[in-house]
C-alpha cells in the first residue's frame, strides 16, 4: 500500500508520533542548552576565583621576594639576613661602613706587598646588629648596599602597612568572588525550570495514546510490524557496513592493498 493510500488512522498515527518526537527533541534541546549555560557559568566563576587568588598570591610573592643581596647577605622588605642571622628593619636602623686592615710591604722588599684591607658594614638597630665583610675592591658596592638597606628600613613601616592593607582587600575580594554565585544560581534555576517544563511532551504523549486507542487493532498491529521490519532492515544494513569496513581494515593492515 502506498503512502498516499494509507488509511487516515495510520496517517494520524504517524503525525502524532512525529509530534511527540518533535516535542521530545525540543525538550531535550532546551535542557541541553540549559546544561551548557550552567557549565559556562560555573567555569566563569572558577576563572574569576582563580584570578582573584592569583592576584593575592602575586602580592604575597612580591612582598616576600628579595630586594637586593651582597656578599651572602639578603635584603627583604622587612628584614636583613646574613649567615643565619636576621636583623629586623626599623626606621631607626643605622649603618657604618669602614675599611679595616691595610697594605703591608716588607722592609727588605724581598716579599710581595700584602693587602689585608676589608670593607665592613656595621648595621645596628633597636633589635640588634649585623656585620658584613667584603673585599676592599667592593667598597663601592658596599656603600650602595648600605644605602639600599637604610632606605628600605626608613620605609619599612609604610611598606608593611600597605602590604597588609592590600592583602586584606585581596582576601576580601577572593571571598566575595567565591560567594558570588548569582550567575550559577540563575543558570541552575533556569535549568530546573527547563527540566520541569514537560507539558508539551506530556500533551503529545497523551494525544498519541488517544490516536492509538482510536486506531483499529488490526491496523495498529500491521503498522507496528512495518515499523519493526524497517528497524530490522536498518540495523541489518548497519551491521553489514560495519563488517565490510572491518574486513577492509584487516586487509589493509595485512598489506593486501599493496
């Protein structure tokens, strides 16, 4: 029997099934789009939190990084370290640079002149003192390092206060960013609404059942048999194609096409 000569009941049945499939596809698409938007919102939130945390870590790393070094001594924003000793920076910190030792030439002139000169940096503050020695030829660098240390000491309180203020603001920013889930909540709520909006699908199912109940049983059986046969033919074609493809791959792998 051709499609044009199909009974009206079968035509209605096909149309009802198509309507149900369209309603189901539309529902699935809405849910899929809602899930996609929720994932995007979650990723955007994660990126925002990661960015806020990165700014906080950058601030901490910058503050903890050394400012300068000289002959094993390392200057930080709030302290000076040398050979296991730590001198806390203080605006009252002072420094004296002196040269010790000298040039010694033996009276006989038979021996080489000995140079025992050294540059010594004496750092002192209310929290203690620290002495650093360096070769005499590094006197210029010693003065430069001394200036760097005293400058950092004068500014250490302001730097510390500014750092603590920045860290507090950045930590607050991290917390607020983590708690700001408005976009996620909106997307989640929208998805929940999409999932619960099954009216069109339920209506299409009800209509299909109504059409089935109005279709003569013999026509319904014939229609179902025809659908089953079409499905069987489709699967048979798919299986045959898979077998052919596998056989071709085996032949190719064994060098049969050379």
